[in-house]
């Protein structure tokens, strides 16, 4: 037991089942005791004799580490809902990137983006995210919202040298502005220096050049150098659409991952978004071994299962990437921003693609959502319940309608839990969600604001669409309206 006294309140958590960390992995500690002092866990075991200020009775509950969500866009993703499902153009291999997202983004004003950030705080807390990695453009606003809601966050202001667009719904073109990319890079570094370590260390920064096909080699080289010298994660959307894969092969004669390897971009600070359309995958139909390059470099993948499987596209396969030695983490990317859903769909789609129920297990997805993400962040004080770790803790009800019968706590969380079963969330030693409700987020007000934001967006999508289509043409209603 280590006991670095932070002088804070000492809280005892009596847990019926504690998912505790020992010997390099998670272990099941039945009738365990977790002692939190200040923002740290100072003791984990079967008993504790010392003085405490307060006791949380979780004897009828499951105590787990908080989940680390490694890929999100809080300023936009809530407005994917009710819009982006059940549509997708064959020309773009069903990706929503080239038609649906530009139309959505054009319809979003600043107030809508802020409403999305505020709304996301409650959604993340209710579904188990304690550390969020956010890629967006409202870093300062997001940092304020995170500080108020009580989350832990890594925040990046994204930047790029160009943007894609489609002039006709048939092909993807690129409009370049190298100087804007470099200015965005300088602003992103200034942002990190300004916010890193604020909110008692809960807020940190990272770098996110946006996409492999919209950043020049020079911008990526500068980003990699800065990430290494600053010791911050380096995110990049990579191999996220068949069009992008083909574009990189056309430009360089290399897969996106091979090209990143060639220019020296890959390394242990990488958190590559998606990496779905790779050499050897059925959507690429292109020879090569991208997974070996990623594994050799120690790069990590932020796997966001839902944004792809919703379009009929799956990683081939989650267990195959693990077997290849790639450090796999989980993110939400789109709506819903739920790590419960991310773990469940990752496990199940992984089994389907591997045609093997014994792989892509509850252990694999829970490790991805905790320890693997902490490894990528170079943080041995996150993603685990152990002395010296930050007190980021979830308490799940174990006798609810959905959680009984309970024999294996992780199987029930991954395959059966609902957000209602998550009763208490502690982050940095502070309770931020209790009785299933976030304490520092006005759930009703933020939900109303995001509804209004959606209504404004739906009426404006035509301004961002190449064919000037309205909302019902871009995203046809599921059923026709009643006729009198
Ligand atoms: Zn993304």
C-alpha cells in the first residue's frame, strides 16, 4: 500500500465486487475495500483499519475503474442523431464524410456547437466515460464545460492543410491552404501550453492534425516532432474511408498506414482514428500488412465501432488487430457517445467478423476501454483501481432488472447493463454523478438546447450540400407522414 497523503478527505468504498488492478491486469476482488484520499486511490484490499471521513456503501454494487473514450467530436456528434442513419452513397462506399457531414456542419452555428458540448457532458457521464479525448475547434469552451461537469479530458483543437468536398456527388476533390494548416498547428500548440494541467490536472491537451488525406507531409512531420518533444498524444484520422484509401494509393502508391510509416509519423504517442480500410481488408482489396507496421511502431488505434457498423462496414477484425499486437482502444466518434454501447458493439461485431465467439471478449473490450487507453496516454495512474491511481471510479447497481442474475460482473456490464445501472461516478476523488444523475450538468436545459440546435441545423443543411438538397431529401423520413 502506498500512501501519498494529499491532505484531502479520506473516503472508504465498500464494494461487493471490485474490479481491481494487480499483477499487470484487472482482477475480481470480492467484498473489497477501496480507500480514496484527495484525488487518489491510496489503498485496495480485503480490509482497511485506518480512520476515514466518510464511507460509501457499495456492498450491493460493482466498483470499476472509469472508462477512457479516445475519440470524440463533442461540438458536432450529438446532431448526427435522427439525421445520418440509414443513408449513404454507393459512390462514397457509404461513408458519411463527403455528403452528410458537410451539410450538417454548414447548418450549425456557434450556439449549436456549444449546446452540443454542454449536452455531451451529461451523456458521457451517464454512460461511464471519465476521461474523454475531444477533437474539435472549441477547445476553450470545451475546457470550461469539462471543468464545470467534473470530467477528465484531453482536448485538441484540430487543424489541416486542406479540406475535401464533392462538386457533383461522384468524386472527392481537395481544396488546399497550407498556410491555414500551419497557423492551425501553431494555435493548437499555444492552446495546449495554455490549458495543460488546469482543473487540478484534469485537463490536458494533445495534437490532432485532422485526416491523413487532408494534411501535407510537412504538417504531419511538424506535428510528430511537436508531439515527441511535448510528450502529448498525436491523433490522426487514418484509413477511415475507401475513397481516402484509394486517394492515398493514387498519390503515393502506398496505403495510408504505409505512407505514415514512410514519413516517420508512426510511434507510441499515436492514437489513429479508425484504421478500418487497411491493406488486406475487403473494402480495400489491396495487398500489404498495415497491422504489422502499426504494431512495430507501438501505435494505438481508436476503434469507433458504431460509426462504421451503422453503415454496414466493420473492422476485419477487432480480435485480429489485437492478435497482430496493435494497442486497441475504444472511442465513440458519433452519437450515441456511450462507452457501454462501444464496448458491447465492439465485442459482438468482433465475434461476427472473426466467426469465433471465444474471441473479442468482455475482457478484451474492457481492457481496451481502460488499460490500453492509459498505456497510449502514458498514464499508469488511469484506467485502474490501484494505489497511486487517480480516483476515477464507477459504481454499478448489481440487483437491477437488467443486471440480475449476476455471476460475472464484467459480462453483465458489457452485454447487459443500461445507463440506469450506472449509479455513481467519481472523478479525481469527487462525486460528479449520483443516483444516476450528473450533479453539475443541467440535463433538462442541455437537452432542450440540443433539440433547438437540431431544429436550426435541419432547416439549414441545403447550404452545405453540393446539390442544395433539403433535410427530407438528404435524410428521408423513416415512414411517410399521415394523410387526412
Ligand atoms: Zn473522428
